[in-house]
C-alpha cells in the first residue's frame, strides 16, 4: 500500500511539473498557489476564521517534495472541546505520551486523508488561481508586443470576426481589421499586427485584437522585408491606406547617398512585390517626402505625372493639372488615389486635365481662382524665405549671456526692453538704456562698461 501511495504522489508532482512546462508557469509559484488554496480550504473546514492565524500550515516534504501535508498546532486542554485549535488531553496522549495540559502539539494530515468536500474546495481554488495567474502572465507577455507583427493560423469564423490561433492563446480579427476580399480556410497561416491587448472580467484569457487593415501593418511589413527601413537608413514618415485598393507610403532617407524610393522597390521590384503579395496584390505607391506642399503633392499623386501643382496654404486648397490621358490614374479606382493624397498632404485636392484647365481659363471666375492660388503660393514662398533669413540672422548674432559679468536679471530686463543680442546693444547710449524699465543710470553705465571690456573694437579704414 505504501509503495502504491508513493507512486501516486510522485505522479501528482510530475503532473504539476508538466503543467508548469505546458503553461510556461513558475513551479514555485504553482506550489505556493496549491499551498495557499489547500490551507484556505482547511481553515474554512476547521472554522478558523483568521487569515493571519499561523496555527495552520501546509508543508511539502523537504526531502523529495513527493509528500504534502496539512499541519495544525493545537493546545492541549483537560477535556473535549469544540475549539478547532484545541485538543483534549486524552486524544493528545494517544499521539504523544509526553504532552501535558497547556502544552502544544502538532497534528498533520495528508490531503488524501481529508474529506472529499475539502478536497473539492481546494481543487476549485487551485484551478481558479492558476487560471488567473496564467491570464495575467499571458496579458503581460502580449501587452509588451502591441504594435508588433505576429504569425498565426486561421481557426474559424465567429460571426464577422476571425479566430486566430497564436499558439498560447487565441486572437480575434474584427471585420474592420480584415482585408476585404481575403478568404481563409482552417489551418491557413497568416501574418497580422497585434493592435490591442486587454483584460476583460468575463473572458478567461486576455483579448488580443489583430489587424491586417491598418497602416501600421504595412509599416511592419516594410521593416521585415527592407533592411534599410529596419536599420533606420530609410525612414517611413507616414502611411495612408484603403485596404485591398491602394496604399501610399511616404519615405525619406537619413543619409544623402541613399535613394529611399529605390531601396524600398528593390532590384526589378523584388522587395515591394513580396509586400504586394502579402497584401493580396494591393497597389502600393512609394512617395518621396518633401517639405514643400506642391512638390509633395506632385510626388504623392503617382502613378499620374502632373503638369503643374498650385497650393493655397491658408485655405488648404490644391489644384493639380494632369495630362488628359492621366485623369483616371490621378483619381484612382473609386477616388482612392486622390483620397489618399488628400489624407497625406492635408490639402483638399482639385484635379483638372490640361483641356479642362485651358477651357476654364476663359471664364473670369476661373482666372480669379487661379490668380488667388498663384498669389497664395507666392506669398507662402516669400514667408518661407523671410523665415529662413530671420533664422540665419538670428544664428549670426551674439547672445547677451556672452558678456562676462552680466547677470540673468539684467539680461532679462534688456530682452524685455527689446535688446536681444550684443549687436543691438552696441547701438544703445546710456540715456537709451536708462529709459528701459528696471534699468537706472548707474546700471546702464555698468552694462556699457562690461560691453566695452568684452567686445574687441575694430576700426575701419
């Protein structure tokens, strides 16, 4: 009998070990859960209400951990008692002949010897705690992978949502996150991005939402297929997408000797084709980034090649003139191309063919609109040029902090009075400085003295 019992207990711990490996759980944590659950159930059975009471404990045999026992320390009393933490002298002497009234005795029981009700309660608590622990571990694992690319296998449809086997847990892909037109059979392998991971009270496992329709999914495919993007040599500025129709990816290079568009397309288009196949032959345009709106819109309207582009920055309007035969290319299927360009640029795009443009020029309204666009574009260019000149001028001046001995308080008073740099200070006399709020005659003379001592004067001629 003893041999049979030892084998049974060994198989129990082997099962725990296997369970920990299958669920990627820490064995000591699982053993602690078993210990706490068994102890809680035993205390409930014995009527020990205090959770902090240390009279009861669950112990594992320190030798081989093939034996688990519940122990309780009871106080020896003269006669029988209903107190679960007391034992009569008669019962105690049967266990230990040396005990006396008032002393303590340690009583142990094995789980197999406990009542079926206790075993059922402990088992239920253990499984609930293990489920909670597994749920939390999986949540932490997949939460750290939000925004990353993952692989899974299509399992089944749940109404309009797809159930994806990710190995340790199932993911879901809602209808809005699916690529329209894609069909899958059970067991088909697929790539997707982990868009959201959350815990829901009524769900036994973390809810992992996947997506194949987002722009971030395309961004991750580029990182996987194109080494320059992964290494940061080519930077993806923006992605605009209408799933199953067209995607536009805005790129720029961090090094002057790199062609970002060519790096993404690859030799004979081999790199981009791998991404196109993954997206079910969805059209992908690689757009070269530009800070100038008219240039950027001209790049983004690809595959059409515009003749002219005029923008009104203030109103957010843009007029794109294309060859007559390129109108359908510029607009795209169901307007997809122009929608994506508008989304990327932030401008409302108006596309005209050369013929339409020339015909509409005959009307005063069209000429007025065109003049407005030209004037707005010219004003924007002049503003940008003036800003660049101001920045260059500012970079060529010397800050007041370069004058030794000039305190932060005095510098603050000077800047508030319109003296922004050393060069402008040279034009001020003591009387002019004294007129600035907070600066008296004495302080003005001290400022000019420090200025004279720190500035090297060069006589012309």
